[in-house]
C-alpha cells in the first residue's frame, strides 16, 4: 500500500502507511501511535526525538522531506 513519496505537498491527513519512509522511521512512528503526516508536522522536535529508535538523523530526514524547517513543530508562515 506504500505508494507516495514524502513531499512538502502531502496533505496533513495522509496516512503514514501510504508514504515511502525508511523502515526504521516508519516503525518508530507506528510504535509511537503516529497515524498521519499532519501529526508529524505538528510535533515538536523534542516530542519526535522522544520516540524510541527515532534519532536526530531521522528527525532531519522528516523535517526535510516534509518541508518543515521549524524545530518547534509550528509551520513557517
């Protein structure tokens, strides 16, 4: 069912299980109960880093792939 590349244009309600993410990141997000791209976008760096097996490199990937330069979980205007 995975068929969408991670891009800044993805709608917030896009399920993460539809997005091509590295296995380690997908597992960490699933284990933390994250269901949508919007949940990732709204989470702070500290929140995402608190997820088991999701480190700084994974956070950088997510922020870059989803077009989120903000580290506070708030989208730039």
